[in-house]
C-alpha cells in the first residue's frame, strides 16, 4: 500500500510556500503532500468567514479521497479550527460505510487550536485579540510576526517571512468549531516548546484531548518549525503516522 498523503491546513497570515522545505523532506521520505491556501488569507475585500476556509479545505480533502488516497491532515495554529470542521464525515471508516474510497486516517495538530465544539478562537482568547494582532476594521494584521511566529530564525530570514505575511479577515476568528475529530479519528499533537504565539501550556491542554502522552510529540522550536527545522518536523510527522 502506498504512503498516505499529507494535507496541511495553514495558520492565519501565512501562505503555502512556508511548507516548501518540509514538503520536500516528506517527498524524500516517500510521502506526497498538498498545501492549499485559505481563501480568507489576503482576501479583498476582507469578508471571508471560517466557513469559506472550511469549504475550501474540505473540497481538497474530498477530491483526494475520491482518488482513493489515505489522508493525514496536519493543522497549524488557526488551521486547527479549519481542519477540525473540514474533516467531519471524511474519516476512512465513515467513507467506507458509504462505499467510498480513501479518507482521513489521522489529524495531527501542530501548535494548533484544538477547540471544543461551539468554541471560537476569539472566544477562547477571552473575547479580545492578542496585543500583536493589529485590527483595522475587518483586517487583522500580524504586527511583529517574526517575534511571535519565527523568532528562532536569523534576522534576515525573519524579515523575509515578515514581508510575505498577508492580512487575515476578522470574521473567521469568531467562527465556531462544529466538530471534534479526536472523538472519531486518531489524532496527535506536536507541542512547540519555544512558541511565543500559542504558549506551550495551552498546547498541552489541547494535546490532552488527543489521547495521552503517547500521541504527543515535542519540538524545541518557535511557532513555525516548518521554517526553523523542516527536516525534523518531517521526521516527526512520519513518526506520528507510523505510530
């Protein structure tokens, strides 16, 4: 049987090229991957909602599953909210019951929000955007992205990725999670131990929902190990899949 296909659910403000190095390492390990952009990232006008991102990701997952592929969804940061909603009904077991091919065999949360059904990201933050989230009308900007997202990169690389961030739309932060995958699909969590964006204690709380220490992995990285340690992240993803 061929290896499963990784599908990345991006965090806010970032675009697919952030995963290029990680995907290249996965390719050398024999794992195909996809990294679709979220419609809400950089949208003009900034009117996209959580449901737009969920529908977009779900369409990709259904297309790949219909090709008979087994899928591992890797959800980062805000992408955890998107992925949780998008995989509803798309597990391999659920699709088999409908006589369909393929499906999601695992969800891996990478320093991601694994929210309970009915929770929103903004609600989990106490109803207030964080100080580094600069809100201008319906635009939300990552102010000082390098300090919170990838402080373990060199200054030059921080500047590069800072320049490539795009605005997020305000509405998705209030969108409510509609599904808890860990109740039906094998899940794992990767804690980023030097994370300035989503502090490790919150990650540990989310990780505890996945089933215990045996499905919790750790990287000594910032919020963005796909930039600072892509090969190590790829190896960890492979480890989580093989487990």
